[in-house]
C-alpha cells in the first residue's frame, strides 16, 4: 500500500510554513517521501520498461526521455492512483494553501523521465495551461527514484530569480526526495551543468502536475508550452517557434 513516510495531517502546518518560505517561489523538498520499497519498484519499472514507448525531449539543447503511457506500467499506474486521490489532494491543499487542486488523468508533460551522463535541462519556465483539461497549472511534484544517486553527479534542480539573472536555490535529486513547487510565470529552473553520473546509471524521476480552475491572470494571459528561450532585452521568456 502506498504511504507517505514522516508526513501526516498533524505536522502539515509546519510543512506549510516551510513551503511558503521557499525561494524564489513557494516550494519544499521532502526526503523519504514514499516508503522505500515503493520507490525502488518505481525505479525498477522506469529502468526496465520498453524504450520504444518513450519520447525524446531535446528542446533548446536539453536532453531527456519521457514516458506517460502508464496503462502498461503497473507501478506507475498505482502511484498515480495514489497521487491523484482525494486524501492526497487534501494533504497537498493543506501543505500548499491552494484550494481546489485538480489532477490530470491525461498526464500532459508528466510521467517517468530519465536523464543520462552529459545531459542538461536548459533553464525554462513551465507551460501554464492544460488544453486537454482547459485548466491552469498551479503545482508541480517530482519524486526522484535513482537509489544510488550521488550529489556530486549533479542533476539538482536549480531555481533562478524572476529576471533569470541569479541562481537562488538548488534542490537535490537524491533517492526518494520529493520536490513540490508552486507555478510562477517567471519560475525559471533547470540544471545547466551536464550530469556526471557513470554510464549505465540515469537520473530517474516521476512527475505529477496539478491544476486549478480559478487562477487569476491579467487580461494579456496567453496559453503557452514550456519556454526555453529568454530575451535579455525584455527580461522575458519566449517561444522560438513563434519567431517570424
């Protein structure tokens, strides 16, 4: 049975305070998030699933492979059933202070991800709109799965200030760490130094995104995919595919 270790409703108030103090935007890194056996099973499935079903992501020089076809991945299917469940959503709402969280059964942009030696994830801001659900993105959750991962190999997710000029925080991707952060239009993040893990080992994770129906944006709100290019003149991210 899935369970969150070291976490219950009795201490979620303290976790909420930690979340709200996250920089540059509300965030929290929780170690030992799931029971260890569950996380090991997810990692084994991530490593051993048929690579022909995976997509290769290479935007702006980034590189990772991704898989959200969980109908053929029983461990991921069980994990998402738990992470999308009513009790877990209530816990997340108490943790983050965000009411009305909605999970995504389509797993747009979510699922397993794997990065390898030499890979980077270029600094970017995330997509803001789920067109399948017609909902606004509000929260991201990542659980790291590689049991032998070492900090010196890199891969920690780096967060930058709102004009992308300074790194503010780096969150470790050690085994069973869970990183949760609130969406921000200028929430720049990535890992810029090539991963230095040994051949045969990958930086594995499972990603979950949550949405709301009542997000307040200004009148110029424009749905967009994740933006991997940055205009230093305007201090804003943009999508290169929209260039004339």
